[in-house]
C-alpha cells in the first residue's frame, strides 16, 4: 500500500520597523525605497497532497472555506479564495491536488500575512513540482501574482521578508530589489527582543484603500506625502545604523518619528483609539512605536524602557489590547515532505 505524501511549506510573518510606503510604486522607481524589517515566529502555512485523479481542492483552514474543481483548468476567479487560485494558475498546475492554507495572523493584521501566504504557496507547489526557486524568484513571483495578476494595491517588502527571513535592510530600485541581511550582534538582538512589545489592537483593516489614497497623493505631488516618504526612507537608514551599533534608545526615538511621518501619508493610518493607546503607552515608558503594516488597525509594535515594559503591557491590556509574545525568526521560506 502506498503511503500518501504530504508536501508542506511555511514562511514567517514580518515586523516592519521603518520605511513602509517607500516600497509602493511609483515611489521606488522614481526615488528608490528602503525598509528595515525582521521576521518573527509566526507563520503562514501551506500543505499539499497529490491526487490520483484530476480534481483540485483548495481549503482555507482559517475561514473554513473550500473550493472544488474537476480540473485545475476549470478553476474560476469568483471571489472565493482567488489569491490562492492565482498562485495555482501562475505555477501552471495541471494535475489533481488538494491544498490547505492557514496563517497565525489574520489578513489586515499588519504583519504581511497575505503576501506571506502567497510565498508559502509558491514554496509548497515548487517543492511538489520539483521546480526549485531562489528567495529572489519566490519574492518576485509573489509580487507579480498579487500586484500585477490580481491588481491588489501594495508594496513589495512583505514578499521579500517572507522569502528571505531574518533581519534585513531591503532597498527597492527601478529595476531591482536588493536584500542585505544585517549582521547584528546576538546580545543586541536579545536586548531588542527583550524590550519590544507587540500588541494586537483588536481590529483588522483593509489596507488597499489606505495604499491607494497614499499612492494617489504621491502621484499628485502633494508636498506632505512626498516629504513624509522621503523622511521615512532616511529614517530607515538611520534606524539600521542605530540597531547595528546597539543604540536601542535611539532606535525607539526613531520609531516614534517614523510613526509620526507615516501618519502624514493618510488620515486612515491611525484612529482615535490607537492614538489614545499610544499616548498611554508612551506615558508608562514606551520610547516609541508604530503599526508595522499599512495602518488602520491590527498590531502595534513598541520599544520600551526595560524596567517599564510590564507597565506598558498592563496599561494596553487594561484598555482592550492583547499583548502577543514573539521571538525573531532567522529562517525564511522552508518546505518539506511528510508521509502523513
């Protein structure tokens, strides 16, 4: 009796410390963008089981939604799991297969979960089809599927963070993207991890509208938007230097500046609840912080004084936020096979 083989892949979610927005076209093509980010031990997963017939089954375990087709060629984009179908189509799947996906964070959380899921799907399908992909190839294919094939608004930092993993300074140019892994001393990383606090604000958001308005403002040449993007790119470089030198207080102050500049991109990036919680956190000992995604809801990242982290956590939870433990993850996209 043949034991069915399962193929699996996972890709890590990311925290974007600074530079988000400068990876959204057309800014990087015209000025060059830069993002400082790190991946954490929360993931998007994809599992695959080959079938003996030609049927295709796609299942989201997070939403308990299933799409079934007699053959991959009969698959239709109908608003049901379309992003997953777009990956199947891009990889030119022609054989029967069962696919399952799930993520440790919901879409709209600010941790890049949608793009990370696409990278994980590319990983598991490539493993099954025996078409090895590099980190750059996986990231670029994920970007093409989301932004070009599906026309979804957004940048390209999430795909690269998920594919490569670790702490990276990612630069975006007209015709290329360069990922520079940062060689950060282990004691600095441990101290940063010790002093960071990640809080879920209890709501997710649709980032596309925020990004579309930001892009429109940039295309129109609105001075505040253009200047904010320039400052975010500069602050990403300054934050990278502070991190490498172990100047974590300086990094915290830069986080605060970056959040203030990010809010200048669109009025929907923050709201009264988030502003209130951030003010309370700063009063209790947070040096700086920001939403690690497009804004509007989801998670909030804070860098605290070491002796006040517990007080910051307490005041956030008192007002309805949920503190989420995490650790940095140095590995990017991984795939493997399992007999069950």
